[in-house]
């Protein structure tokens, strides 16, 4: 990862594996890392589903780390989270709402609370010593005037333990909180007394600490993203829709003068998803199979709510790629195993 993408703070590095996959799984030192990916979250959930079915991810025992929406996918790997299918059903409802509500610009936090936080099972006994699920969020040390992209002084924070269910829910809200997009009046939200927001700005691709083998999952291809972005900007439908979204949260104002968009460095947003070198990523679109959606729709699905059929296609693609990866690693796949 390029050094300028990392803020100071207790963030573990992108690690290089020191044992085999088989040794890490059997020894309890296997970990999962889910990147930031916006509305591409269904791809991560597909990967998680197959790796659980194959016994590589063990619910409640495998350490995971996630940034932004990748942190939401982790919910399926832990006791208090939903099943994969339930998560996808909730995602379908969520994107349907956002597609008919200006991409959820200025009320993403409201929508997130209503459609995602209720996936956390409140009846699961809370264990304050549970430290298997780690999330990245950004702490603001010295806010600056102007837009978010003017770079306030921040540090990345990596949190693996919460002290209560309420703190868990607050962490979930914080790690996906994007100024302007989540709320028109608050550039940051307060978490444990500190102004904070989405973790993708400091660490878009985390790994959990103290593991010997970490599988890093990206929601977009690190090889083709620049080509994606070029194709995307040439498509009026997607470009106009995404400008509306990005213009809202990048300027911190929902009803910003459209002319101000010319001053926003959108390349910086795209660079968040190219910060990981291909050699550092393990599973990502177009590595093992032809991705079911076009480059334009891929990049659009980061910033704008995809169509229902796209959500289902992403879910299936994640499963297909996870199975291909497992076979490549020599993992024993049961005879007749296939992706549903």
C-alpha cells in the first residue's frame, strides 16, 4: 500500500503470510480482511459464504478486519450477525430505498440504522472480551475548514473490542459514516468522545492483527480500476448520478452549487481503491472469473445503489471467486460442492 494512504495510528499493516492456509486454519491463526467497497458489499458476503461452507472461516473463531462497507460484511462471520442470505435480503431492501431516495444523499446514516443495524441480533449474549471482529475508523484530531477533501488532521484507529452492544452499534455507524452523505449537518459523528468518520480514508484494506495467514478481499479489481474510471466518466447516466452523490458529501453540503464540483479531486476517491497492489490482494473481481457486470456498472456500484439484479450478481460472483481461490490454494473441496 502506498505510504501516503496511511494515517498515523494503531493500524496493522497489510501482512505477508508466514504459514500455509491449512496450518493457519487448523492452528486458529487464519484471518480475513475485507476492503472498503461502498455498495459492492454483496461481493464480500458471497466470498464469506463459501469460505464458511468450506470450513475455512469458522463463525466466532476466525479473526476478521473490515474497512467501511467491508466491515459490514464481517457481521456474517460472527455470532451476533445475520446469515448471508438474510444480509443480502436486507441489502436489497436498502438499495431499493436509496435508489428511490436520491442515493440516500444527506440521510445515509438514517437509512443505515433502519436497514442494517437491525441485522445485529440483540439476544446474542454480549461478550466484552470478544476480540475477533476488528473495524477501522478515522479519528479527527484537528478539523479543517472547507470540504472533507481538504484533509483534516486524522489518525486511523483499529478497534477489536467493544464494551457493550450499544458501543458495537455505534462503531458500525461510525465506520461507514461519510460527511455530507450520511448527514447534511454533521461532517463527523462523535464516537467515544472523539469526532470520527468512515475508515476507508485511512486504511481501505486492513488485516486483523496476530494472524499468520490473511486473505485480503477487494470489491473491485486493482488492475482495471483506472480503465473502469475512464469508462465510467464517459457514461452520462452513471456520471451524473455519482456526481450528485459525491458532490453532496465531498463538499459537506447537500445542496452545493454544482459549479463547486469542478474543484473536487475525484481522483483521490478513486485512489482509495487502487491503494492495494494486485500482489497484495487475494480475491477480487475478474481474477478468477469474468465479472457479471460491466466496468462502468462496477465503479458505479461503489458510489450509487445498484439494481437488485446487480446485487444478486455480485453475491454470486463472490461465491464463485471464493471457490476458485480455495481450489487454487489446494483446499480440499467436497465432491459435488457447487455455488448455489
